[in-house]
């Protein structure tokens, strides 16, 4: 498979409260739900892909649930924005590694019990994964585990910028394609989809 057609790893930010762009949260998380996506390089909302995340539940004994979800053609799984982090060399390895990331439990501290904490741990695990020749076995990326804070900061600035221009306001016309997900390419340091 050529490098151009490889699937991508994305950091995706979703609104709290299903499909509506509400920006408040009653949990210990920020106002966004964080997850990782693996999907094609294009940005159509109907593109196939897989979302990996930890969902908050109402069960006090099991407050978090790890999920892998196919995202094609479901508005429920459309992020507000996404940040392209890497090209995926081995999707099966990505999935296998993500299944090993610890899911927060009731014994975790409040700061550890978030989808953000799980996503950060998952990111660090994926970019630290080394195969032969000190290359990543699953990703093509120059990112390192210590880069998480910068990646998270870039994603927060990007979603704020989109919110400020009312990107998700159905009554606000704009230069964007409503069938596409706003995307920032981290390694190119530029927006690839408005």
C-alpha cells in the first residue's frame, strides 16, 4: 500500500451530550470528549473508520467502558474536529495495543478518571511502540510520548477557533463543507479541511 493511501491516526474531540455541540460537562473531564480514530486521509463525515475511546457510564461500580466502534455514516460518531497525528502502518497492532490501555476504575483518582487521561495514555503507548530498527511497529510518525501536552493544546486551540467562528451553528453560513470534519494536520502544522 502506498504511503499516500495509508489510514491515519486522529485525535478527535466530540461535544458532551450526544450529537449537539454543548460545551459543558458534569464529569471530571473537560467540556469535550476525547478519543482516537483510525480512518482514511479524507475528511467526509461518511468515511469509514474506527473510534477507540473510554465512555462514561452511569454504573458507579464500572464508571468507564472501553469501546471500539465503526464510525461510517453515523452522526453519533462525527467529531467536532480532529487532528491528524500519524499514518498507520499496522491497524491490527494499533487495535491490539489500545486494548491493553488500562480503563479507569472506581479506585482511580478523580484526575485519572477521564476519557482525556485514557486517550493520553493510549497516544503515549502507540507512539512509544517500537519495532525493528527502532521504528514504530504500528505508526509512521515523528511524535514522541512527551509530545502529548502539545498535541492536546493544539487540539484545544483548534476546536476553540472553530467554535469562535460558529462552525457548528446550522444557521451560520460559512466557507466550510458541512459534509466534512474540520481537520488540523499536526505534522504539517496546518488546517487541511475547513
